C-alpha cells in the first residue's frame, strides 16, 4: 500500500472521517497559471500531452502553487478518439477539430480497438513519472471523457452551437450510434484501467455534454455507457467520480451507476442532492467558477455557502462546478483553497 | 371582446377546458421557412423588425404554412437596449454586437428611460398591422427578454463562451448591476404593457441566460426582476408566459412570480413539474428541438411522450423546449403540428 502524506481527498471520496474538506479544481493545471503558460510557450497543447516530462510538470504545478489536495494528470479527453484512428488537430483559440468526423456506420466500423499500453503509452509514462515526482504528497487523479461526450466531439468534428450533427446521428442512425458508444466505452474502460494499473489513485469521467439530452435520451445514450465502463474497470479501491454537467434530472440514477462520487455543476444544491441520493455516494463540487472573479470576501462567503449546504460529516470533495476560467487570478484560486481548509475545519469541529 | 376563431392557445394558458392541445413553436417565424428567407433576402434583420409590413408578413407565415395555434410577433429582444441608447449591430452569422457594452455605473446611468409608444412605435405598428391581417384567426403573442438576459447581452457586448464579463459585473459591482436591472425591468414592463394595449393577446418573457446562475444568484439577479415586471404589467386577462432555460431548480419559485404559464426546456419532465407546481400554472413545452431532424415516426413517438407526460386535462401548451433550428425541414414542423393535434385529441377524449 502506498503511503500518502495527504489522503484527505481519497478519504472524502470513500466517506471516511476527515477533519478538513479536501479541495481540487477542475482544469487546475491550466492557462490561469503563469507557470503553465511558460511551459505552453515552449510546446503546443498536444505535444504537452504526449511528453511525460511536460505533462508531469504542469500536473504538479497547482499542488505547489495553489495547495490543492489532489493532482489530476494533465491530458485531454480527445486522445482516445485520436488513438482510435481519428486525425486530431488542436487549433489555437478555435478548439479541437476532426477533419473527418464520424457520420456513418462505416465510419464507426473504422474506429480502431485500442491497446492503451501501446497506443497511449505516453499517458501511462506520464502517470508513472508524475507519481514518482509527487512522491506521495497528494493522490493523483486520471480522467477520461464519457462515451457520449466523446462521440459528440467525434460526430460534430468541431465546436458547435446547436449540436445538430450528433442529434441527427442518434435519431437517424441509432444503431450506428450505439455501436460507436459501445466501442468507445470499451476503449475508455481499458484506458482508465491502464491508468489505474500505472498508478492513479482515482479516476474521473467527464460527461460534459450529457446535459444536451432529454432525460430518456440521457439514459439511453449516456448513462448506460458510463455504467458499462464502471462495471468493466479493473480497480481495487480507487474511487470513480462521474461529473455530468447539466444532468439535474438523473442524479439519483447516476448513484446507481457504481460511481463513488458524483460531481455537480453550480446550479445544483449540494444539500438537496445529498438528501436525494441518500448519502449513497460522495459529492464533489460545486462553486460557480466565476465567483473567482470576485474579491476574497465574496469568495469566502460563497465557499462557505457551498460547505454549509453539504454540512458536517464526510463525503464532500470541494471543487468548482466547472473548470477554472483562464482569466482568473492565481491568488484567488489559492485563496479559495485556504478558505475551504479553514472554514471546513470550523464546520467539522463544531 | 375580440372574437377569435381559434382560442385553444389562450384557453390552455388559462387552464380552461380544451379538446385539442394547442401548439406553437419558438422561432416559428424563422430561417427554416423558405418563405421567411425570401423576405430576409430583401431586407436585413433589423430592417425587418422595424418595418411593420415585413414583420407582419413573417409573423403570419407559420400560421399559414405550418398551422400553429398562435402567432408570435417577429422582433428581437435587443430592440429594448437599442431604444435605451445602445448602438446595436446585427452581424451576419456572428450575432448581435454592442460596440460600447455596459461596464460601469456611469454606463448604467446613461441608459435612457424609454417611452415604448414613441421609441418603439414600429413594434406597436407591427402589432396593429399583424392583428388586422390575422383577422382573428389565432391569438398573437408579444415577447421581451428578461432583465437578466438583456443585461447579459448589454454587458458582454457580443457572443460569449464563459460569460465572464457579466459575472465580473454582478460580483464586483452589484449595486450598478441592480440599478441596471431595475431600469431594464421598468422598460420591459412598459414595453409589454404597450404591446398589450396595441393588441397582443399574451406575452412571453424569455430568460435565455437564467441558467448561467446558481440558485441564489438566479433569485437575486433574475427572478426578482421578472416578478417586478409581471406586477407592473398593465393587462386585463392576457396570460404571461415565462420561459427560463436551464432553471430546473426554481420552477416552484417561478410559479410564485405571477406567471400564468411556465415554459420548460427539454431536459425537464412535464409530469414531474406539473406535480411539483401543483397545477397552479399552465406549462409550455418541451420537445427536444433536434427531434425535428428525425423521421415522422420518431417525431410522433417523441411528441406522444411529451403529451402523455403532461397527461389529460387542460393547462398544456405544446412547444419545443427551445427555438426551432434553422436547418429543420418545414414539412417536419408541419407534421409536428398535425401530430400534436391528432394525438392530443385521442388523449383528451379518453
């Protein structure tokens, strides 16, 4: 067993006793940090993902600079479609582009089955190197996109306003859509299992686009495949976090997916969700990311609201309700971490 | 009293007995119709808004072509900020732009108080002309943006991904934000009252960006001002519809705003909301707009799901859960209207 100096995050995921609420920040290894931008100036985004030394460096930055209780391996959810054979282009400012998006059954058939230890070896190397450099200071999280979110990117091919292409695909070719989702699920399960074998202490599945779907479509096209992944994961006691943005209607169903932790966006009330899910899972979230534009006073007031909404007891991992925005001041992120530690100790000792 | 040949829409808004569920479609006067595009080729978007003959023409098109049970006056929510003194530019394909967005207290002070009968006379003229040309066939709806949604556009100045500017504004200058929201509320109340006086049979308030806010911020920065408008409206028995996209958490509070009808996006379950709101308001919605990309079979199956979710009894206005998309086939919109009429008659007569 690994000896972690700070295991608050893992303890909270498992609803074990804690005296301080752990906090990490989605996109914490990101552009708001000048230290990140300095690395980014030397290498493009995909090169950073594919160079273990650079990925490890930016992964550890927020642990050193911001003081978060967990690191999350710097990477991108689209490395999986790329490994499945899709040519990925990361355009500066314009977001990722697949010039040959998935649009037909034969496109789905052409998606390759991956061996993550070979096809995504650079990720596994980054995990090992990061673990070595972290040297047990905090746990390391690995992540992947949900099959629905990945398929959305793969079918749209580029940024979208109305997500017309993915919707046309599932409504007019549901068989091919399900086949694609199955293939992607298996790839994600293998990938996350390989990350766990390589050393990550927890995994998070991001369902960024689950909120585009009606309740029954969410169930059919997203939740089913998240559940499939969790069932297939090879793990011992590494917690699984599912973050499904905008999926206010299916939080109870998500608790039945096998996830240990449900991540919430900032429109949810932690206390209400805690009641609704009956304490069966831990909860992660959910400060409005734009609160970090405010003063330290405002940040404190809003962070305390989130902490009190969950209340005393374990099972809460503090986070933002979405990724940190690139124009946030690093000192505000740092202030947030201190505030969460400080204020939660008061709540837990009361 | 006006003698309407088809008052199904108004009866459903008032929860009076009906034998057929009425249906209209958000953005029904829009680009998916070749007849609309033909008018649009001759005049730019703002000219269409400001020329009563053109506005009336495209307003009536979906009544003739698609067979909807209500018309909604063609216009844009940004005519109010423009009347308040902001220079508005409608860029082809890029969306609306305010080159001098609201960013400070003095910008707020500079917003003009409007007299809708003078400053937006073209809208009132369009209402009168449309009413005359509709000649009692179906009711006419007038609309406005909510103060929060209008302020979001006024502060951002152009399309936004993260809505950073409006969030910075409310968190760092809440006093100015509230002053702006008050001024806009009063302008919207006067504007909708003038539309009612000019002849519209119902009004809809669009809170497109309410879903950006946490629950308490929604209450403070959006709901309060929607309530203020409804209280100030000069009306006799014209129903007020509030459509607040993504505001899953505050539907019960919206029923206390004085609205007669709550519009729902497609992530909500009509039956659940009906239970939650205790039948105090009528509900409008909420088919996923992308279902119209599917076959007639799919459209029927999904429309029936929506109808059955509400169930028998009055108080349901069928609509999409968001505006119709520009690349939908008009025949699919027409099919939807027929399907809703046909299938709802079966439900109501059972």
